[in-house]
C-alpha cells in the first residue's frame, strides 16, 4: 500500500428512502441522524443508492435534501439506486452543490477527491434488471490514492443466482482490486467480504425504529479498511 496515503474516515450509508409512503418521518429522522454523525466523525460521506424512495418525491424535497448535503461541508458521493428515479430523470437542479458528486454515467464513473487522497468508482442503477451488472467495467486501481468502489445490488452466493436483478457475484467481489466496497440495497448491516477486500452493506438509517445503522470506515495506511456498524440511536 502506498506510503502517500493518509488516514481517512468514511461514513457509508444507503437505502434512506426519503419520501417513503410507509415511513416518511422515520426516513427523514434517519437522514438527519446520518448527517449529524457524518459531521462528527467523517471526512467523506458515501451514499450507495436509494437516497430517495420513488419518482413521486417532490422537486422541493429533492432541493431540500441537496441543500442539506451541501451544508455538510465535506465531499458527498451519491450513487443512484433502483429507487432514485428522481435523481436520474433530471429532477436535480441544473447545478449540484459543489461538494455533491452524483454518478450518472451509464457505464460507471470515477470521482477523484484529490484533497482527501480518494478515488471513488460506481455504476448507477439506470435499469434494475438481470442484464445490469453493478461491478461491470470496474477500472484498475489508481496509482496512489485510496480506491473505494460503490455498488447497489444483491450479492449472490458463490455459484448461485438467487437474486436476478442488479446481481453482484462473490467472484466479482473477490476479484475487485480496491480498498473497500460500499454496498447498498440491503437494509441491515452485513459483511459480504470475499477474499481480501472488505465489502459491506451499511444497512438503512431509518425505516426500522431503533435499528438504524451506518458503516464507519477507517482507512489507515498500515491496516487498510476497518469497518464497524454504528447504531445511530446509541450515538446521537
């Protein structure tokens, strides 16, 4: 691991489902708690899909959410999941906040956060279907920066295809040459590591009162990525 890398702390979240018809207030509480925790502990916020719940989310809510993210004062990398129709269909303002990096390129794109010494790659879910592979086209590791991969989909056990849409295989996780894989789509914290690269679902911060989680990821030159679940109701 390159000596040029400096310690960095990531707050990894997903599946916030803001604007949910089922639990609108709890979803918003989870979002606010995530922002508060990120301010306390994080250098970068990663949102691995399903920030919003559906295409019915109002433009005013989208504007308000982006304003809240802008107020964090830290880089935010936002990867659309299968529920983020409002993000991928042009409902975002013409100009995003300067600290919010929305990945929309169909084949995937990298976000270079040079000040933090971090490169983040992800492929947005534009079509939640069997032919969409969230980790397809993963570029090679950058020369010196930390390298984090984001993906929104279901990890299938080795050799099986239990979850057909937006599938991620154990073999793909094992082959990924990066420092951390930040996953979304599963609403509970889960370690799905295959091989040497830590791969985790952060869980959802809202929707299950008293059980909301984010993942706190410490990147350290000598140890790599250390990942712990944070139960938001216990720390705020």
